């Protein structure tokens, strides 16, 4: 495993799905990875990275961004409203907009800051109580609400339930996106990104298959 292997697999999955590999963005999930592993992947040319926590990213990425040109940082974990300002100043893309209060906070800050990261709405496709995300039945209304706030909604994101077939959730996310005119689909991780690509993923979030297993803290 490693970056080269994952890129090769993405190209193969795109070819099989009759898609241009350039239509899929690989987001390397660098959360809780040692700095030397992240630096090695940066040195290999990867420039799009994902983090779960604002604080961890704030301690890691300003230095890397200063040293490596063209880094694009994605927040893929849940975002608390009180961390929205810091997240908006640090991240280029936020994948986890999942409730009206957060959308309103981002809209308010966007006016104040004069800019806003690209946004993905997280949909809880498995309707899991412990998981963040807007319920599928509420997704259309929430997308409309975000657009009314003039937010730059680029697509949808999901994390399928561990014990269920991910393709069913990827297909559901794709249907919600299509009927709302959204092209971005952030779906697919180390174990299922090929299935996600076959069902239209534009962003795949791969961590352990690139960096190795996370270091336990």
C-alpha cells in the first residue's frame, strides 16, 4: 500500500467506470498521523489532505503550508459552531455541514471574512443516532436553506454504516445530489473507494491505505 498504489487503483476504477481520473480528487486523511509520515506523502507530490479536528490541523498545517506550495486542506470531521471561524480561516473545503445552526454561523462569518471555503453537506444516509449528518428526508430542505444563505455548497458527503453495503449509501447520496443539481460527492474510504468511484464519487477520503495504520495515542 501507499500513495502510488492508491493513485493506480483510482485510475483503474475510473477507467472501469468510463470516467476521467481527473474527475476524482484523492483526499489523503492525515489525522493522528506522525508528522514525518505526512511530510513523506507531501514529498511524493500529494497536495490535498483531510483532517478531522480543527485543533490538530491548526498545530500541523500552517508550517507545512509554508513549506509546500499548493496544499489544499479539507475538514472531514464534525465541526462545532464555536470552531467555525478557526475552521474557515484554516480549511479550503469543509465536508461536514450538517445542521442549520452551523450553516447560519458559517454564513455570518463568510460575510464578515469576505470569503468562504467550499462546502459539502453531510448526509446521515444510515440514519444512525450516533452519527452526524442531516437525515435523507431533510436533505432537500437543508440544501435549499444553505443556498438561501448564499453558501457555496458544492456537494454532499456520507459515511456509510460499517455493517452495511456501502454501495447502497453511495447510490442514495448520488440520487439526493442529482435531484438538487449538485455535482460533488465526497464518499468512499480506504476499504470501498473503488465502489464509490463507480457510483460517481468526486472526492475519496483515504487514510490508512496511504499512511499505514494510525498510531494509537
